[in-house]
């Protein structure tokens, strides 16, 4: 096992150890925090595919997080009320089954990503950042004015969706579901980045002209990566909705986009376990600094500033450098 | 008809405030190649400075001066301490560092001023309504905002096309090394441009704070709309920012006012209201998508 692989495994193992340790010591609250970290890390792994490997600085990934969440909320609330989600063009019934909701959330998110990605990828660089941000804001305002599903107040559903053979209300079992999905997404991400497609994608980030000169269209590569990335973030959104049993426009807000990006950068861009370390540290800081001052986000801002200015590789970048020295 | 001309004026007024924001952003991007998310924080800072000084002294004029100078000073400080280190970095790092600045500014403002909104009272000379030709009553202060917007646009045009500073700014956009080799202090020039953009954002904050309310987080929605304006107008082009700001302002005001009644002609009123409002709030983004399909580099952009 190479150093990077060892580091990735160690970070993931640390998250699992925290959850199981907390369960053994009877601290379900900490298990729930670890679950939140796993879900946010899943969103980060998704964004990393576009941002770290594809070089697409999307500042609008909250839109996919939110759509995944809303699909979950809408299906669950219709299942609870016993009404169909839609009767046109054909009847779609509500569902309280995670295995039914997840694919739906990923498909809807991917469709949104095809449209947003195809339009945004007409631009590059700083335009791309602004355009993705703007499209996310559009969906945010749409959700606010969509009264049928709660509008500004958001949408609550009282029963967490079910998974065959498991009790999703038991904190450790829901953590296990989230952690397995996170591990699968990390494995998928590792496979993709090593495949022909992933290599071409990374080449297109490094040198667009040369990739075009070898007869590959960067647009198709980037759009595919954008859609895959969005689908993973959508799945994370679905889990996040289930964690809170609540979805609201806040999941779609620019602030959420910024936070998902922070997980990736805090951990280390383009590193497999970067988002896991980033989300874990973020949750940890939220708990520690949140206890010190209600203005903890200002401290988070200063820390983030220090990382960007002085440690561009993020936490894992620092750790990897430390290991190399040993 | 009366409704229509009132909405056109609302759209112009909204567009002018967006222009004040977008002008600073596009100037900073054009000259320094920097994307600054914290521009919205400078807008918020201007609004708070105006509300606080106007509240303490009772003078709106002093409040306006305070908003300009506080935002310019904060802009210069932030440029020297943080932003300066970001010019050579890639856009991702600029986005993150300025996102971090938003967190610091927002929580700082919440700490100093609390979470409750502040309200600004209009000076008596600018309050009330005026009768426009055609018999339309329109608030004087909103007309004043349109006037300020036009004055700033003309002033910026004169500054950039006629003054020595303007020549340096244009030269800095074209070739930074050459300008430095000719003996211009690039670092000071950049601080000045950043402070100028910040002052415009602060002014916009003070003006909008007067018709709405002054609170933490007021800057970011406007910032994102200013991004839409810049994308439509073309990055780095002040002329583009002006045209696009008015376009966005008018589209938003007219869309929100007219769509519900347009839909009401083909469907029942409550459904028409719902769809009309939802679509009205999405209209400017649809406009942006249209411009992206037609001209990805924006109306006045050189090349994407």
C-alpha cells in the first residue's frame, strides 16, 4: 500500500472508529455527528470529482445537494400522506424506501446537472464560478417560492425512510449506511480517476490544448464528470435529508456550496480522503469553537484564510508532507 | 400604463444599485484578475456605517460620507493584508480566501451590531414623492438613486478615459510588467483600484439600506446578482456592467410585476400568482442562460 492509500485508509478508519467508539461508550449524539461528517464528506467526494480532478470550480454544488434532499423529502411526505407524487404523464407513487429514493434522487440530480453543466461549460475560469453560483441561486429562489413543498419554511417528514433489514432510527445503523455509501463513492472515485476517462479528464485540466490536439473533446469529458459529481452530491443530499428528516432552501443556498467546497479544500484538493478529513475537522471545529463563542464562524474564516494562504495542500497535504519527512 | 412606467423606474433604480456593485467587481477583475466574493461584505459595511453615523449624528450626508470612507478604508486594509497575496494564485484559492473573509465580516458585524436589522430614516429633503410628467407619483429618493447611478457611471467613464489614474488602470489591465517597468508603483495602484471598488460597494449599501433595512447577510444576494450582471455584460467591461445592470434591473422589476397578470389570462388567479412569482424570480437567470448560449463571453466581453 502506497503512502497516499495508507493515509486515505487511515482517515476513513478514524471516522469509523469514532462512531463505533461513541456507540460503545453510549454517546449516540457523537454517532450522529460522525454520520453528519460522513454524509458531508460524501458530498465533498462528489464535488472533488469535478473540482479536484476535473478542474471545474463549481460554486453551485449546493443545488445538487438540495435537489437530492428535496426528492427525498417530496417522496417521503407523499408516502406519509398516501398521495401520488404526480399523475402526469404517468402516476408516480410516494416512497419511504431508501433503495427506491436514492436512484430517483441521483437521476433527477443528474438531469439537472446535464442542463446546468452544458450551459456553464460554455464558459471557463472565473465566468464558470459565477455562472454555477447564479444557477444555484435560481433554484434556491424557485424553492423559496414553491409553496406546495413548504416554500421558505422547508418541508418536514416525521419518519426516517427505511432500509431492508436495518433499523434506520438506530444511530449506528444509519451511520453504517452512510459510511458504506461513502466508501463506495471513494472507491468509485478512485476507479474513475484511474480509468482512461479519468486520465483524459485530468489531462484536460492540466493542458486543454494538448488534449484537443490528441482528438479528445474536453467538453464531453468535463460534462460527464460534472454529472457524475452532481449525482454523488445528490445522493449525499438524500441522506442529509433523512438525517434531519427535514429539507429547506438552506440546503440549496450559496453558503452550502461554499461549505462543501471548504470540506474539499480544508482536507486537500484532488485527494481521495481529503473531503473526509475536511468534513470531519469542520464538524469538530463546529462543536469545539461553537462551545467557545456563538461567533465561531469568524474563527473558522480566519482558519480557512490561514490554510489558503499558508497551507495550499490542506490538512492531508500537511500530513503527507510530514510523512515524507519521516 | 401607470403601473408599467412605475415598474420601469423601479427597474432602473434597481439596475443602478446593481451597477454600483458590479462596477467595482468588474474593475477589480479587469485590472487585477481577482474574483472577490467579499465585495458583498463591503456593501454591508457601507450600509452599517451609514446607519450608525446617521443614527448618531442625525445627518444622512455624514452617513453617506461615512459609508464611502469606511468601505474604502476596509477595502484598502483587506487588500494590503490579504488580497495582495492572492493575485498570483488561481481562482479557486481566491474564491476560498474571500469566502473566508465573508465569514469574518458577517460574524464581526453580528458581534458589533447584533442580529436585528437597523433602519435608516430619509433626510426630509429627499423623502416624499414627486409628481412626474404624466401624473405619476414617484418617491424622490428612488429618483435620487437613479441620479447617483448615472453620475457614478459618467464619473467612472471620465476617470478611466481622461485622467492619469485612468491611463494607469487601463495600462495595468493590458500589461502589468510593462507598467511597473515604466515606474508606476503597481502595488499602490492596485490598492487604489480596490479601495475605489469598495467605496462604490459601500455607497450602494448605504443607498439600498435606506430603502430596505440594514442587516447581516444583506450583501450576498446582491453580490450574486452583480455576478449575473458581470457575466451578461462581459468581465472587465464597465460599459458592459452598466448596460447589463439596467437590463437585469428592468427584467426583474417588469417580470415580477407583469408575469402573474399575464399568466392570469390563461389560468386561474391563484395558480397564475404562484407560477408567475416563481418564474419572475428566475427570469434574470434565464436571461443569463440566454446570453451564455448566444454570446458566452458576454455582451461587451473581449473573449471567453
